[in-house]
C-alpha cells in the first residue's frame, strides 16, 4: 500500500513539474513591473460606518447587460451603454431600457453636453459624438499616429473641451473580447499604459495631458473647472490633474489607498462627486507587488484559474475637495462589479459592468422600493 501511495505521489509530482515546465515555456502575455502596494487598511473609518446600498429598484435592460455608465440629457432622457454595443434609453412608461442606437463598438463612459449632444467613450472605436438627431461620428481614435487602445471614460469642460481616458494603450479591445480581460492583464502587469487626453472640438485636435497611469479610468472636471479628477484603478487612487496656469498638466494624488479598485466618477449637481469601486482589493495581487515573474506566470494560466474580483457593491461620495464623506455599500454584492453612480432628482442610478439592469436607490430616507 505504501509503495502504491509513493508511486501515486511521484506521478503527481512529475505531472505538476511537467505542467510547470510547459507553463514556463509559454510566451508571456504580460511584462509585469515591480511596485510597492500601499498597506490595505480595509473597511475602517467611513468605510466601516457605511450606509446600506439596498433596497434598490431594478430597471431591466431588455435582454442586454453591462451598463458601465449612465448619462442624463438636458431634457431628462436616461441613457446607458451595453456590452452588446448599444446605447439604450429609459422608457419611463414601460419602466425598462430599450435599444436606441448601435455604435458597432463597445461603449463605456458617456456624458451629455448642454446642447444635447452625447459624448461617448467607446473602448473599440474611440471618442464618439452623438448628435441631437442620433447621428454617430468618430471624433478621435488616435494620437500622434498611435491608435487608442481602450477609450474608457469622458468628461466635459465648461468651455466645450472634451476630456477622456485611454485606460491602456497596450491592452486593447482590438485584442481582447471584453473590458474584463484587457483591464485584468493591464493591472496585473502594472506597466502604466493609461493616458488622459483633451479633445478640442473647435480645432478637432487631441492633446495629451498625462501618461504613465496604471489603468486610467473614470474622469470628472472639478466644479471650479481648475482641475481634473482621474481614477488610477491599478494604484487604488484618484489623481488630480491641473488644467489652468503654469502648472497645467501637473499630476498629484488626491485620494490614496482606497480599499477597492476605483472605477467611474460623476459630478453631483449640488457639489461633490460619486465614485464607484468595482471590487475590493486582492490580497494576493498586493502580496505579489514585488514579484513580477510570478505575475507573469499567473497571466499564462487559464483565466478561470487567475484572481477574480470579489462581488461587493460599493459607491462613495466625495466633497468638492475630493474627501470621502459617505460610503454606500452592500457586502453581499447584490449589484456585482459596481462601476459607479449618477445622481439625478433625489435618485442614485447605480451602474455595473455585468448586470442586466440598472439599480436605483432613493436618496429620500422615507422612500422604500
């Protein structure tokens, strides 16, 4: 019996050794970079004394899914993108989202201008403009002869400037079938492939404002128009990029060491901002910050064997100074992969990368769903 057990253990060892050898011989998907992850303080302070995200009202997307962001027109139309490449508009009579326009790409972030035009960050196509009549045009899809890789989020300045992020110039949706794969490998590599741009509609020129960001994600223009707030998902923080004066383009850290991976930003009508956290931080990824060779090996594994985001619904409110003043959470994760929230008329529209619905939370304490 012992001999049989020994032979089995030897065979298992040989099999594991052969698998590791084959894994080592596979070409690298990433070129991981060593970095220093900040110590995770977890859900303490404002994150420990949170407001519940539930109850919520769920608005179905008519068979589609992935409402990564949400935009509200000057006339009150509510529009969301889908993973199927559509923009859907809320039918208030039927209380559901219905297909409106097809971009042919992968729309993510979007914002309405005061004149009713909709600006869309399409991860495959670039920066899009949708006219008031519904015509779609590509306004920018490259800079300095380099195609954008992963146009992710958009924000509008008071002077008409359109600011947007290219989350990763290396891990493009031309090469990966959805944002989940591309973002996963970019953050696992930690190579700083994200960029921030300004598009000037009057000249049609695109200006590079910042680069070297580890997955440049959500973006918002400050209420006083003096700076941008830009999410750096891979480093768990929000950056501040100056827009005026001699320090235009200067990058400083506004919020550090968040307990999760931050995603979208939206401007609150009465001041401040909403920030979504798509998932809590991964203890494994933090522990491997200075082990790039191990992360290279992990990237070779089947995606199902690699670290996956934990479901934990979470959005936070910031004041004008960028300080966290309220945390709204659902530890059960009933709204998985929460990307962000948009506030409108005492309601909080909560978006997700994966759900077939948009969740609406009432901001009136006495109102129940």
